[in-house]
């Protein structure tokens, strides 16, 4: 018997996160393989963001381990980024008073070798590195459709473009795996569609993607595989078709049965339900612009 084994980019094994008496994530196993787009769905409070925080070293899991290409990662965000995992946040985290280009350059710094002295002395090595970093950052702005805004302050970008900029900044660390936490939250249908195309393009360039999203149409169109978290536990994992037709998912998450593939009606229903639950916060965010780093790990 022949088996095709590609070693996973991500192997999460028995990841558990407890906060006092609350178990937010319980014994979750998840693999992501090269070339895959994997979705992570589940009701609000299911533990999706907490799971991302465990994968990226923001939280030290109570139990379990996270490996990137077979090597167990220390739970330190900068080491996780250096290893090859980049992420975006459910609540946008940009440097509001830096330009779009500067925000991407910040994301680039884990991949530049020039040290402190080189930077202070501004020698030829530093100049070369700086030029190369700028060129790469501009490439990423072209790729995400933000090149013409390179000199704008990030706080002046419309909300959808701030989300894109977060993706550009994450890509600047040349990740093998990109984690996206609700990348289309607060976007209009056109922006959501553009984000879908962007995620496909990222995958086609060789970066695997793990994405949390509430927009079912987005998830089921995009993902090769979908895992469903309910109350911290992985309830089901499978192809979009498998997950959509699983009775337990329908009961636990979707509430009402789906008639075949998700259509406009179902998507609208989910959107309406979501905007009832989280729309207020999203609108606030849109008006406030980029938020400062918060301590809640969101
Ligand atoms: N830092 C924290 N301290 C205590 N409880 C937390 C913390 N972060 C998340 N939680 C709790 O963990 C559960 C899962 O939250 P979260 O991962 O944000 O869910 P989701 O992203 O699926 O909506 C929630 O009950 C939330 O209140
Ligand atoms: Mg979340």
C-alpha cells in the first residue's frame, strides 16, 4: 500500500488552555499541510482565538505542544514568527502613526540580518539591507493592492484596507504558515470576495493558511478542510461538504439545517446573526481606526 505523506507545516497536539476554572481549549489536535487552506469555525467563545494564541506563543498552553515542520516550538511569539508562522489579529493591530510601508517594514525585521551597529553606523551593509527590505515591502503592497497607499498613515486607511495591510505585514516575515483571525470581519461583500482571492493567491505562492471566520460562504468556498470548535473541543473535521452536512455541526453551530451548499440566504442569515452579536464592536473599531496593542490577546 502506498501512502502519500507530506509532513505537516503545523502539528498541534493535545492543545489545552485553561483560565482558572474555565477550559477555553481542550485537547485539540490539528494538522495543516503544505499547500492547504484550513478553516477553523465555531460559535463565539468557542476558543478559536485562544487556540491561535496558543499556536503563536502568546499563551503557554496548559497542556499539549505545537510543532512547525516537525520541530516543537517554544511558546515565545518572536521565536514562532522566526520559525515561520505569521498571524493577523481579530482586533486590528497596526502602528497607527506609521505609514503603510513602514508597517510592512516592521513585519520584515525578523528576516533582516543587519544588527544594531550596522543600523547605527548606517554603513553599506545596512543601506543594502534597507533597500532590499523596502523593495520586498513594496512587492507585498503591490500583491495586496496597497502600493498606491504606501506613504499614507495607516490610521487613514479605510477598515478593509487596514485588514489587508495586516496581511501584508504578516507576509513580510516570509511565513510558511499564515494564521488569519476573522480577516473579513466588518468588510462589505466586495472586500470579502477580494480577500478570498488574496488568500488563494497566498496559498498559490506556497504559504499554507489557517483561517478563522464566521462567514460560512467564505469558509466553504475557500477551505480544503474545515475544523469545528465547540466549547473548546474539536467537534468535527473534514471537507467543506462533510462539515456542512454533519448533523452535529448543524445542531451545535449553525442552528438551522442547510439546504445543500450554502447560498445567499444562509450566508445572509449568518451575517445577520453575527452582526447582532459582534457588529457593534466592529463598527466601533472601524470608527476608531487601528487599535493599540491590547492585553487580552485578541
Ligand atoms: N485571557 C483570558 N483570560 C480568561 N478567559 C479568557 C481569556 N481569553 C479568552 N478567554 C475565554 O475563553 C473562551 C474562548 O474565547 P475566544 O478564544 O476568544 O473565543 P472565540 O475566538 O472562539 O470567539 C471565552 O469564554 C473567553 O471568555
Ligand atoms: Mg475570536
